[in-house]
């Protein structure tokens, strides 16, 4: 279970892999938060969200877009997500803390989650994807 | 050069029909041989993908700052028939009306040279970076004003002078704005961010005019050698990002509903005349207006700082011009000898209307539109003017900046923010940012040399050089 940033000229491209779809979503979510706020992210505050979509890729993009929205308007920096997926419906418990300029200012604001080249693949080892965040 | 492309001029290349399946027109891009060395296959593929969209006219185009983005390539320009064509958020991007403006001052190089306090004060007063909130209070009523009236709202609220509006593309407002198609979420994001710069490649830079190439045009624009100017680069913030996210979803369904085949989901689109296409266009225009108001508010803060620190009158700092470089617009262009309304998408490209164009202020009609091309931290920025050739060849468009060549991962690995700051200081450039990573991410070496990019558009003739400015101090998000 991991994610890494791979070279992309204009934006941030993430490769993530995990044994389950839920874990893959969680890794990608953590990658998003790391790009925006760095690695020093605590918890203590919980937000619950529910997303319904039409396929796995849209479900992921909608989930991450909702996380971006919540993070920005509530001033929250998330560290982890517990996710349940049933069909194309997702319920997530997001854990995080309030934005602290001293610890969270080092990242890049993500403007949006791109669909370009987004495809969730599945083989015997689990799930993987490449995703581009517009920064 | 990559295989499968045809050279059709010293600086011009063709991506022939068939490069990717379903192309309706050929692709064309402008590039010098040295810039061609860093051209990515992904960028050419994206240029070709755009050529598959219904109603595309003439060519799918890219400027010499072409690079790999999502949906359209960055540097991409495409015009679509209003009757049979489509509109796509992939041709505009998440940061709707990301753009740049240049503010002049009566100050000279010697007045501001080495004045760290000026850069510190700008860094303190203009909110920058992730999580930054505005000091200028925006009510929900003001937000409506920003979205409907753009820079005009900002001026009426006291954030500028009437003349500023004459010096904005579109007068700083797109009348097609329709706030019915702006979600509550987008509004919620827009309220606290009016007057904020953002992060990434956005910046505010104090510059000095180092070289004048075209004295008549420079005089008409209000630029003189040795003069201190201020360049502001930012967009529509979270409001625009949310509008793109929301409408991408709607347009994805519409793509299926109207049986449009697209090679990349980020190119989701709908006929311009369809309810979904109109809704996106109205929301996009409202976001563009928000961005113009936002740049106007930052201009106001900057003028206040300069007034206070250098005893310069507010009115002594006229706006040279403000251009959008991520936007779709309905414009009239001549096609096969006839004037036609078309929907021009510019994704990382700048409008460059030539002399005689309708949207220009009367005093600039004979010169052409000012085009502002920001450099990267430490490298020169340029002012050019639009040309008739741009009207004939590129739907009145030119490049928008230097264009990245190094990924952010490489930049962080190979470059050190502290060293870059120290090196820039040796050249007399003061940099303030929230983190060293942000500096490494946007270091001069990660971009194509801006001089080479502008040299191509100048030589091709789709805009012509007027002046070169170099940085003295910069604040980054």
C-alpha cells in the first residue's frame, strides 16, 4: 500500500497502489493532502461524507473534490480516511485538524482533480492508478 | 522533432489528420528548433485530441510555450463554430481566467533597489499561499457583484479607478455571466478569497523596464526605460476551481447525451447552444469576472502599499493592461473572407488582438492590444502587442508564459529553495514565499527560457515585442 509522486511537467501526478479499492482511495486521499499541506498532519477532528457516482473513477474524483472543498471552506487538514465502498457509493470518515500556517503552509494548492489518464486498474496483486492533480 | 509531424515553416509544425483517430482538422504549433528538444509526446497527443472535437475550425493550435497538461495542452488554442461546435472546460482549465496584469508606477529603479521592506510589506498585506484568506471583507452581495460585474464591481467598491477598466481585456467583465449556474459550494469558496493571490505559479512581482523594442508602442502603453512596474499573476481561486469541477460532471453526462466521442474524459463537452453548454459558459464567465475583480482588489492593496511607502499618488499608478490566459470567449473572426462568431478556447494562451480591433481602448487602436508575458522568478517578462497576423492565423492569440520543462518532483529533488533565494539575491532580486519548496518548484530553471518563447511569437509575427522587464522582488504563494 503506497503512493508516490511521479514526474509530470505542469502538474502533480501520483501513482498509488493498494490491496483493496478502499485502501487505494485512502492512499490517493493522503497523497492529495500531502501535496497541499506537507507531512505534518494530525487528527482529532472528524468529518463524515457520502458520495454516489457512476463508476469507480468518477467516485474517486468526486470524493477527492469533496475533500478539497471541505478542507478549504472549513480550514481542515486531513491525515487519514476510513472508507467503505458499496457499488458506486462511498462513505468516508475523514480525520484531521485545523489548518496551522506554521506547519501546513509548505504545500501547493490543488485546483482540481483531473480525469486525464485516470483509470483504476485491478490485477491479482490489487488495485492501482495514476492521477493528475492540477496545481 | 517527434516522428509523424510535418515541418511547414521555420517555426511552424503540422500534426497531420490521422495522428490520432478521429481528427477533424490538422494541428499546428509554433516552435523553434531549440524549444522542440523539450517537446513532450503527451502535449502533441493532447493537441491532436482537441482536433477530434465537433465543430473545430481551421486548426487545433498551440503556442511555443506548449506543454503537457490535461484535456487541452497548455498553450492550446481552438475555435469552434457557435452553431455546430462544442464548449469544453478542458479547454479552459480549473483556474478560470488565470491571467496577468501590469501596473505602472512613477518610481525609478534607484527608488526601490534593495528595498526589502517593500517586498516584506507586500508579502504581509497581499494574502498568499495555501489557506490564505482575504483581509478585504466580501459579503454575499459583494460576491454577486464580483461575478456579475467583474473589475467594474471592484472599481465601484473603491478598489480602483474608472480608467483601469479601459485597460482590461473585455473591460474586465464578461456580460455572459450567469450566476444561476454557480453552485452554493463555489460561492462558499469565493467569499473568503476575494483579493488573495493563491499559490503555485501565481506571484506578484516588482519589475523594472530594462529594454524598449518599440518606442511608439511603449509610449502608447505608458512604459519608459528604467520605470518600476508591478506584475500580478492570479486567477479565480476556489470559486473558479469549483465551477470547473461542478460543470465537468454535468458535461460528462452531456457528452454521452449528445453522442460525442472524446479521446480523454477531461475533454468532456457539450454543444455551445445546448442547455449544458450555455450553463457552463455562463458560470465560466461569472468566474472570469470574479478573477478580474480579484486582480483589481490586489491592485488596490498594492497601490496602497506603494502610496504609503513612497508617497506616490494612487492615480500615478495606471494599469498598463490586464489579460486572461485561461478562458473561452465568443468572438468575431474572419473565416474564408466572412466575419463569423466563434467560441475561442485559450488554455494557457493570451488574446493578442491586432490594430483596429473593436475591444481595444481608442488610444491603442492603432497599435494593437498589449500582451503581457510573465517570465519565471528571476527571468525577464515581456510586453508585446497584438497583430493582424494573429487575427489571420491564431484567432488573435499568442503565448502566455515561459512554459515548464522540469517536473515539480525533479525540481524538488535537484533544486534547493534556500540556494535559489541566495543566488537571486546576488542578482538583486528579493524573493519571499511561504516555503523553500514553493521556491524550488517555481525556480527559473524549471521553465523554458522566456526570451526564446517570445522570440518565436515575435519572429512568426503573431505578436511583436514592445518592452522587456526584469524582476527586482517577488512574492510567491
